[in-house]
């Protein structure tokens, strides 16, 4: 098989910063609680009413294409991971395809909450590995501010808006995506979900009056599952490939809570200087966190570096990817 390798990375972050101090004015909370419990200092918010997830995804994709110096019509496939699509349908990927002018690409979305980027990346890699595609854009983009209740202190402190995009091509050497392990466990308790707007509870005046279009989370329950799930799935893939902490150059974790990241890094005995952490600046951007980390660290990454990507999210969905940069 052809191995799929990431050949460029792009990103988009809105300019507006929502700080912990701003949130102190909005809900009963304080900077110290938020920093200690989550590691977050500020998040970015997309203020323009006429712009949403596809706008951010398209900006990130354009940057990735520019960096690689190729035009959009060379793209075969576009996969967008998001839980905040522009519309429930058509897919946000179709909007991105039109915005960037990728006229030869077919495009679709992947819905796997905070694990969305990992699932999308392995989906995109599959097209390269099979030889069906030569150039695939994988995008993680979320405008979480569109589903966050800014009167609910248990969720509004966590999330931010942003997008990242990677270009996948066939590897010419031994680098690229080596393996992945993904898991799903249907969350019958609905510990993390958006109650209304889907086919079970279609949007109505009542659902809006009841605030059921906002993301709801049982934070404690999800926290427990996330710490165990992310650490376990990192161990699993390391065992599978007989990797020790010394072999790993970087852990690229989903940024939901700094404490979840710390537990994961500790379990696999990885020093903090090998862990990508930008949750302090952007909060949890859901599908955006992992490609935004890759973007922020791209100057420090060397060819052949061994990376473990890991995420846990609503669904429940979780997984890890082992790749050589
Ligand atoms: N400011 C001040 N106090 C607060 C706040 C706040 N913003 N929010 C909650 N509290 C209070 C609670 O009311 C509670 O008070 P009590 O003890 O008097 O009842 C106390 O602080 C502790 O609350 P907990 O919910 O137990 O706090 P916890 O330490 O669990 O932190 C958090 C909450 C940050 C939400 C954490 O549970 C978490 O990160 N959960 C997991 C998030 C996650 O990984 N999600 C998955 C990915 S997201 C996706 O897939 C879309």
C-alpha cells in the first residue's frame, strides 16, 4: 500500500479573544478556577454573523495549499470533521469545496465530535493507501460558539472556535500514517450531546425556549471516561508497535482539558516538553485542536519524527494514530 503522509498544514483562528476575565463578567466563575481546572486562559471567537465553520475550514485549506504550492483543482477528496456544520445538510465539506474552488474534488463530512479529526484523517489516509486518490484535504473546523450557552458556566468556559487543515499525499519513503486504533461506545446516558435540531427533537420554538439547541455535558462523567480512554488508547498503539516513551518525539493530544492531557502523558511516561499544548490560548476547538497543534509546532517537527495523536470525545469516540512526520 501507499502510505499517506502529511505534506502541509494550514490553520484559521478568529481574531477576537474571549478571556477568563471576560467570562467573569458573564457567569459566576473566576480566572483561577478556570486555569486550575482546565488550563484555559483564553479562546478565539468568530464574531462575524455571516461566517461559520466552512469559512474557517476554507481559510485553513487555502493556507495548506499555498504552503505546498499547489492549486485547489488538484485535490481529489475533501473530508471535513465538525460538530458545528454550517447546515445539518448539505455537508460543510461541499461549502469548503466551492469556497476554495476544488472543482475536481468530491467532499463529505465526518461526525465524531472531538475525535472527528482523527477519524477524518484515517478516512482520508485510506483513499491514498488504496491508490484511489493522490491529494486529500482533511480539515477539522468548529464554530463551537454557535452551540455554546453563555449562561452555563460548566460549558461556556471550555470551548473556542478555530480550524486546521492538512494535505495528505502518498509517501515516497517510510514516513506517514503507520497505524491507528479507534474505539466507539454508544453513550446511552447522553453525557455529551446537543439535544435538539436533529430528527429526534426537531428545532421548534419550544426546543429553543428550553435551550435544547446548546451543547450539554456531564463534565465529571466525561472527564473520567476521557482520562481512561485517551491514556489506554495511547498505550495500546505503543504496545502494538513496541514503542517506549523514548521512541516518541511528540504526543499530539486533543485539547479538552489540560488535566486529561497530563494524565495521558504521565501514563505513557512522556515528559511535558514532548507534549503539544495550546489549550491555554484556544480552549477546546473540538475537531480543530489536533491540526491547530500540528500547525503551531510545525517548525519544530523534523522529517521522521514519531508522533502519537490521541483524542476522546462525544459519542463516545476515541482513538490514537501513530505516524512518522
Ligand atoms: N467556575 C467556577 N466554578 C465552577 C465552574 C466554573 N466555570 N464550573 C463548575 N463549577 C463548580 C461546580 O459547580 C462544582 O461545585 P460544587 O462542588 O459546589 O458542586 C465544582 O466547581 C466542581 O465541579 P466539577 O464539574 O466536578 O468540576 P471538574 O473538576 O470536573 O471540572 C470540567 C469541570 C472542566 C468540565 C471537567 O469535568 C472536564 O473537563 N470534563 C471533560 C471535558 C471533555 O473532555 N469533554 C470531551 C471532549 S468535548 C467534545 O467531544 C465536544
